[in-house]
C-alpha cells in the first residue's frame, strides 16, 4: 500500500537529518512586494524552531527520495541498509514547501536526494522543483540544493539560477577515507565540481558588458560538510582540508558533523556517542582560522597528536602555550594582538578600538562590554590593572579546566 | 522645578523626539525632566501637563549622529520605563561631547545598546515564532487565502516588525494579534494598531504535518536541551504547535538511541545485490587508443606519483594539436588553471596569449603544457599562495612531460622559467645564461628559453616591468621566426 504523505514526510526528513547545515543566510535581499508572490530573504537567516538536539530549523530539509544506488558506510540511506524507503513527487515537495512557508514554520527548502537511476536524472528532478517554485509559484524564499558531483554541467548551471546555495558534501577529510567508506564516490570529481562551481559563481558575479548588471547565480555561494569521527582522521587533518577547501573553492562554510549512530548501522563503523565536544572545538578552530588571523598550524600546535584540546577552547589552549606573547595592553595593542586574547571576540575588539580613542580602558569597561574578566585578566594589562606575572603561574591551566565532576554511587 | 512629560510609549520615536527637541532648545537639564508613559502604575497619566518650556534664544539646533537616531528608534520600543530618560541624557551629552556614540564602553551607551539588542532579539524572535493558521474561505468563495496568528512579544515592536511580514507574505491576507497591538495586510494596505488584542481560538490541520517533520528531523543521539532553550525559550512554547512534542522527544531520546544500537546491521535487501551486480557488470566506457595523447591524458588524471595531487583539484594536462611544431612548457598550473583543468587560462595565461597575438603566433597551433601537472599551494584564508614545486616533484612529473614530447614530436620546445628549464635539462642553470638563443638538444630538437609570464606580472617596479615585457615580446618574435 502506498504510504501517506505524512508517513513519507517522516521517512524523508529522518533521512535528511544527518546533514548539519540548515543555514538560510548570506543571500541577496529580496521580497515579494513587487512581484506580489510569496517569500523574502533578508540577509541574516531566521531559525524558525529549534529541535531538542539544539539545532536550528530554518528550512524544510528533506530528501526527494531515500532510495540510493550508492553504498556509503556512514549513510543511513546506503543501498545495503534496511531502512524504510519512500519518495516524493516533485509536486508534493513544492506543495509542502509552500504550505509550510505560509504558516511561517520555515523560510525555505533544503532539498537533497539519494541517487536514483543516474546522477543526471536525480539532479534534473531537483532542479525541476526549484524551477517550479520560482517560476510557477513566484516563490522568493530561500532554496538550498544539494549538488551531485557527477551531474552534467548544464544541470548544475540551471540549479544555480534558481537556488540561493549549492552544496556538495566532501564527507571525509581524506581521499583514502572516501575510498574506504564511500566506494562509489570519487574525491577528484567532488573537487572538480566545487572548482567549476566557483568559476561559474565568479563568472556570473562579473557585470555583463551590455547591461552592466550582475546575474544571479547561487548568491549564497557553496558549502560542504565533513563527518567527524567516522574515520581515523585527526583534527589537524580535518582543519587542513577545511583550509584548502576555503582557499580553493571560496566556500561560505565547512560544516562539521559529529558521526552519529544510524539505524541499521554498517559493521565498519564505530557505534559510539557522537563526539559533540570535538565537533564544537572544530567549529571554534574554524572561526579562529577565518576571522581571527590564526594559521591551522598554530591552532593545532598545542598537542602533539594533532587533536584539539577538549577541555579548553582552542584560543585559550594556544595562549597557554604562548605565554611569552602576553599580557597584551588593551590600550595600545593592535587589532591582530587583541584578537588573540582569550575571551575577546571580534565585536569586543571593535568596541575597544573605538572607545580607546577617547578614554583609557579599565577592567570595568570590559565588564560592561560583557567580557568574562576571569578569563581575560591573566592575559591583559588595562588602566589600573597589571596581572602580576599571572601568566607565569603553573596552575593557570587548572584555572580554566572544567571542574572535575563529583562521583556518585551507582 | 521639575518638568513632567507624558508619552504613549508604544514604540513611536516621533513623540519622544519632538518633546526632546523642545527641552533641548530650552536647555533643560536631564535630571529635572520626569518622563512618564501610559503604563505608569500611579494612574496619573495625562497629557495636560505636556507643556514644553520656551526655547532659549541662544540655542543652536543640534544635529546628532545617524547612529544615535537608529539606536533611539530601537530603544523607544523597549518596555523599560527608564528608556526615555536614558535617551534624553545621551542626547544632552552628545550636545556637549559629540563622540559619545563611539565610546562603546560608556555606561549609558552600554545600557542603550543592551535595550536595543533586546528589542532586536524580540523582533527577530517574532519573525521566527509567529505561526499562521489558515482561516478557510466560506464554501464556494474564491479569493485570497486568509491566515491569523497570535503572538506575545516582550516589547512594543508591532509597527516595527509588520513590514517584514508584508514583504514576506504578499500574496495572502494575514492578521497578527498580540497583547501589545496588532497588524494586518490585505494585499493593499498594511495596518497596525497598539490596542491590546484577545487570543483567538485557532486550529490548522497542517500543524500535524509540521509536528511530524519536527520530530523526525530531531536527532536523539545528540541531545542538547540547553542549547535549544537558549534560542527557543520556554515562554514562546505555548504558541508553538511543535513545542508540545518536546518533553516526550527528550524523555525518549536515550531509549531510542539504545534501541538503535542493539539492532545490529541486518542483511541487505535483494535490490542492494542487484545494484552491486549491475555496477560490477556496467560496460566500461571506451578508452582512447593506447599510445595517443588522449590515452596519456586519461592516465594522467589519476596520477599519484607525488603528494601534490590530493591537495589540488585536478591534473592539468597539456593542450594543443597532437602534431604541433612548437611546444611551450611552463612551471605548474595556478589557481584558475587548477579549477578549469586547462593550462594558461589565468592572469599569466592572458599575458601569454596577448603577447602571442601581438607577434602573430596562433596559440591554437601550439602545444601548451607545464613541467608539473598539479597546482602546489599554501592556503591563506580565502586565497591560495603559489608554492614552487621542489626538484623531486619536478622529476616525478617529468614522466608525463617526456611522453608528451615523444607523442607530439615538436621541432621547437620553449621553456618558460627556471622550473621548465630544469625539467627539460635536469640542470640547474641561471635562466639569464641561456635565455633568448636557440639551443640544440641531443635529440635534434631546438630548445629556447625565456621568462615565465607570471614572473613578469610579479615585478613590482613599473619601469623594470615594462622593460621585461619588451624583452619577453622580443623572445616571442624570435620564437615566431624559429618556428617558421
């Protein structure tokens, strides 16, 4: 018997939840005031709900189908798994998107799919949904399409005309990992697709000679995801791959997804609790690389095994290993130095730089900015404050480590 | 004397601004004005005493930084009764020290920023957590679809946030009711009031599908309740159709993960075996005939002779007619070449092509390739910094270049730059010693050495750069004559 729409929605959203991204940000501003249609995007994304896993829900994140001819060990939808299978028609996806949108549950669609028949066939169906939403239903909300590396260039080009963001998941940080766990995927194809996507995005962003207007092509750029903990790659390897991806393909984001047990799991994989803290540290390190002027080598240098310290955030871990660079004078140090102080974020640094042109900064000022004094005190000098060689204390690390949990009787 | 001034205090900047201008024009100090609003509990609210003092003739009209006006627009929406006094005090201080807004650490600035942030968050949460429910049209009626929502904001933000809903939900009629006012849209007019509304009784069948989605997208293996309640505080739950599921999702999370763990991998279904079999028997795509350039190119795609390959996007193989008389050899592909998979298409490639065109050489008649076929670089933020390949890498990659030469059999080989020269001769010589003259090679071919175009692009001194460009063009002229 054919499953109801509700039953299929349950299967095909369950199948989509291992994709970490639900971002709806970074695209152009547009609305339906002129078109009289439905939908808008306003630059920063809106999280319409949060699930108890702490993840934001801003898009309807579903698979067109979870039938798949690939057999990737880490994936719930791999062909050898016994999960229930289902598929939507393109019309059903369009209907769900619009009805969910009208009720303000979501602000767009994130559509992915298992590979059925061929890459081109699957990609074509996904592009058709995006095209119908835009051209038939006058939909101006956010669309994120997963791109299939082996799909033809023409289809990917069309996808970029309708979608805000395109993404290809690299899934594992090394080619060897991909070969082992995702035997049908070709790492070189993934890289090549990302490369041609970047070229296309850059080409379309150039104003045309005739109209001087920029064409819209995937205005929110491209992103990717790496699974953390499914293979043996250490954090240095993962972050090194991220740095290369950012530099090579101008990715907007690399998402890290702690490998999480899936139903009917492959025997090749660890059945463990997802390493959530490790995932968190990787995101922090990623931020340090992109916004704080740190090299990957600096971030991962605190330990010899290439792993980030789980007990301390990576900036603090770096600072404890480089005490000779502290204390930093908040009234004189340049922006680059200030950004390296544990406890200072980019906003704080901006406020300090602006304020100190008019007055000397004291600890109270920092406190008012919402800075944790306990954290920054050992690393800075301010008006009326010198840390009295606090940085040299041997128990400095212990001051920041999480308190040991009290044991309780079983 | 103390001035009393009453405001509606419903998020309208104009009423406060008009009064503040009046007080300021009369030079009234902040600490002798008592700002009151409709919400003051003492019941003395009234507009009768709203008389502004006569302006001081010595007063110069004040212009304030745009950032203050923007900040004030948000702060007046806050429900804190001290907001108007705070804003007037800041205004007064700006009059005497114009840079106040830049002192991010000032207590008044911090307080106002905090209020603005709270209003901004309230605005954002309203755009996120309003849930529309459809009010079906009467049987047989046609027209725009109608939706209603009930929401409880913390601050007076209705007029501020209503345009967002208009921009987003243009093609439907909607009405948002709140205890602090309401907003509506009918396709033509956006209306807002600040009169409190009553909570309506609403139902919508689609909520059931949404709840299905909400519970299925949740991953029970990564419970992070604190993170959820930080971003979706409990005070919003009563108006969210999905929130009623949260307690049971949390309670059952652990059990469902354990359940998942117990289930060992089962035997795959027959369709998996069919797919695997089909893949194993899939016809192998026809391979180009052995001993051709096409076959060599195909082989080079999978090259792992050195470690550069897994950092680069793809092998960038030589390009040109298989019987070209002239072959150009560069160093290695750059950023653009790596993405496009073709040699000399980036900035250096453009200089190369332009110079060829100037001296009348048709690039399409040449075989253009590189000593190293993968791009070696160091990631630096959003860019990739070119790294020179080392001798070992050049030697490994010579395997491909030698075969290219063997198949194309060019009469003349042009080495552009020291890396190409090293690859072709295995000798480390100074480029200048051998540049610009034809050199006979052992195999009867002629080699010609010139600079690499990307070297020319990197010369910082404009005068020297122009000289070098002329030399490069002269070399190309010589090549053109040698090739003829």
